[in-house]
C-alpha cells in the first residue's frame, strides 16, 4: 500500500515527464508541434496519455523504498519487478517512456530513502540502489544493454550506477540559465542540450551509429557555445539542429528521459528557496 507521500512523489515525477513532453522546440524529439500535424498528433497524444500510466508504479517504487529503509539487494529486486510490471501497463496505455520510467523510478526510490536530501545528493544516492544486480531481470539482454556492450556506452544501468551524472549536469544547466535571465523554457532547453552534448545515447547509437551520435553531440554543443537558446545565435543553431535531426529521424530519447529526471528533482520542495532555508 502506498502513502500520501509516495503518491505525491509519483505525481511530481509524472508532472516532470509531461513537462518535458510540453517543452519545444526539442531537436529530434516529440513536442507540442506534433499536435499540428495529422501524422504525429496521435503519437504525441499517446505519449501524454501513457505518461500518466507510470504513476501507480512510481508510487509503488517509493513505497518499497520507504519500507526497506535502506538500499539492499531485496529492494533492488522489488524495484525491478515493479518496473517491469509498469512497463507492461504503460504499453497497454500507448507505450513509450521506458528510459524515463527507470530513471524516475530510481530517483523516486532514492527520495523515499532520504526525504531530506537535496537534488544532487538524491541523484548520487541512486548508486547505492543500482549497485546491486536485479536477480529477477530477464536473462535475454535488452536492445539497450546489447548496444551498451557493443559500443562501450554506459547505458541506462551505467548512468544509474554512476549516480546520474547527466541529471546533475542538467540541474547545473538549469540553475546557470535561470541566473543568467533565461526564460524557463530556454533554461530547460539548455539543460536538455547539455545532456545531449555528452550522453552516449544508446537509442542514437542504435539508429545512427557512433558517427551519428558524435554529430548530434557536436550539434548540441554548438547551440550552447553560441550562447544557449536565450541568444539569437543559439536559437538559430537550435533550429538548424532540430531540422537536421527530424529530417534524419534521429531521436535522442535517452536525453529526454534524463531531463525528466532533472525536472523531477528540481521540483521537490526541499530544493525550493523556502525548503533550502
């Protein structure tokens, strides 16, 4: 059974995911512009609907961590079982969000284990949970894990075991852009591009290979080096990158899931000015 605290964490995580979906223009990624095109409207509506299907599973992950009280192999196995069940539920609701589910699930569990921790501490604390192997995981490797092995990429598991370094970089980018006077949309886009600029995105590796991944990373760096999305030059570079990725059908989905994780941590009351006082 979940508590009000667990349900609140799940709602915050889903809100972060839907906030990521609402952000535009996201290079190569679904965003509200898809609602204006008949060919993509249904897909975007499906993503928004299926995001809500994550809530029960995320609340259950938080409850499992709260009951456990510490990171253990048993907790890791329970989180894995809940996650796979949630994947099935999300699939029935329209699919998508697999990477976001696991990122948000680990982060929600880490918050439940240490409710008073700050955002960066929470991200680092996921290492304690991810350090254990999921003994209930299917023996057949997933596409993401196969790509990770093939190209030596960290992948979702490596990101969690490292304490979500790209989530922490996104949090830093949010703070920097806001301090510089960027709008919230511009700050979030800069955070996304910061992740894209260095993440070894297994989805991109699968679609575009190592050369394609490096091209996307360079494009994201180009926007940031032009001053970020709050500048005219940066906005122009973003538009060019967006057009290129959509034309090639290259989608940096791993970066989108990690941005959702950063937005979730950023939204927690403990990270607000009042909570930090």
